[in-house]
C-alpha cells in the first residue's frame, strides 16, 4: 500500500458516474481523486482500484483506457 508520502487522496464532487481518477503530476507524484458522493464501501473500492493503477504503472504504458480498465 502507498503511504501519505507517496500519494495524496482527495474527496471531490464528480459529474456523472465517475467513481475516481488518478493524476500524476510533473514530478511523478500521484494524487487520487474519489467521488465524495460514494458510500464508504464504494470509496474504499474506488481507492483500491486506483492504487492498482498506480502500482501497475498504468499511466506510463501505451494501452488504451479500455485495455487498462479490463
């Protein structure tokens, strides 16, 4: 699992059915943004889903979003 020094997590309002997203800044530091309207259980699932993307380095491969999400 990533520590607070390795990743930041923010609860924000998201439009539509977006649960969460990850943004990697110019220095390579990831931030996870989670839809604040989700239930606690759904927030945890979204967080773990985004952590997997970070740990697999999905932001640095040439796969499409559809391939990455499979």
